[in-house]
C-alpha cells in the first residue's frame, strides 16, 4: 500500500482516534435481522475501522455484502481488524486496507485490491474524514486547510475515479456530508467548507452518472458519538455537552446513521439520486 503522509497539524495531537481506547464505546450493532437487500454485492467503505464506517460495514454485511474496509493509520489497525471480524461473524468476507485516500495512487490500489479479491464492485461508501476545531480563521494553517480538503474532498474524487470503470447499472455511491454544511459551524470552518463541496459534488456527480443507471446520494449526520470527536475533533471543553444542542438533546449513535446509508445503497432507493438524508437528532435544515 502507499506510504502514509500527513503533515503535522498542531490542532490534532491525538488524532486519529481509536474506538478501542474509548470507555464509552459507540453502538455499531445492527438493530434488526437482515433481509438480503445486498446479497451478492461488494462494497468499499472508507473510514470503516470505527464509528459510522464500522456500523455501515456491519449492517451491509448483515444484508449480504462483502466489504473492503479502508482506514488511515497504523494506530487504527486494531479497530479495523475488529470491523473485519464483525463482517465475518455475519457470514461475509472482508479485507482491510490501510493508507491515505488523499493520495490518488492509494485510491487506485483500494479498488484494484477489491476487484482482485471479490471480482466486482457494486457500492462505494465515501465516509472517511477529519476535522480540526479552531476559534479563529487566522489559526487555520495552510497545511491544515490542504489536509482537510485532501482527506475529505480529494479522496472522494480519487475513489470515484478509480471505481468508475467497475460500476455498472444498479450500482450506488453514497457520500458522507454533514449537518455543518447546512447550518454552519463557527469552530469548524475548513471542515464545513469541505462538506459543502461534498454536497455539491454529490448532486453534480448524480447528474453525471444517472443516465448510466448509477445512483449517487449522500448522508448528512448531525453530532454522532464516534472516536473523531473525543480524540481532537471537538474542543475538550465542549465534550460534556456534545450533541445536547440537538432537539433530541443527545448525540446520535453510529447504528442510528448506518440505515440511511443502507437505504441509499440498496434497491429500496431505486428512484432516488442526487439526494441527502439527515439523521441529525431533529435539526431542521433546508436542502
């Protein structure tokens, strides 16, 4: 796999986060028996070592899909291997690939390894992302700005470019945007900007591919309890109140978000493309 590269960013001393180190672990468990909605399918799920990505991989496996688990850093290997075991416990196959999706060569390797192992690709879940809180726009360094766009936005372009030759009629792409794209975030300026770009990319890519029978949609989670936030994605002083500002008064769990990805990835959403679903605890947004 490609050599991992990440410039130093002072704002993220503990990232990437690992679910294995969390005392209050996120709930990834699928809530219901599978119904075969993804039987025989193959899905790539980026950022699948933990959090939303793990919940998506677990749910997809329960519905019959084999999974390529993509994760960023060596520190996340334990989490990724657990996700692999979760998939296998559902009776499906999985491979784990570690590297930087902000590099096009690694995105190419992910797709090539998927085709080599499973012989096909039906679903691409672009979930990997990072964020760095800053009070003042002047505190956002050039390195941080480039890194956030490289991980959150460039990776999606690279993955779609690599996957496109293997996606046939009936395939689906689901991107992870965010509630911050719709309501803004005073402390996540660069992150919110990437999520706005992802939403525009989703709508434009849908227009580009819908004639080929490939659907492109997105999910815009609100505050979700994942390793991203306690390991530097939110200021430490904000963690006690994380998610309490939603109408539901709490953060969501990954297994409350994964069904939105499943719906958009399977034939239940056969008449939907260019759309965004909003599992966000009741926050009203306009799309």
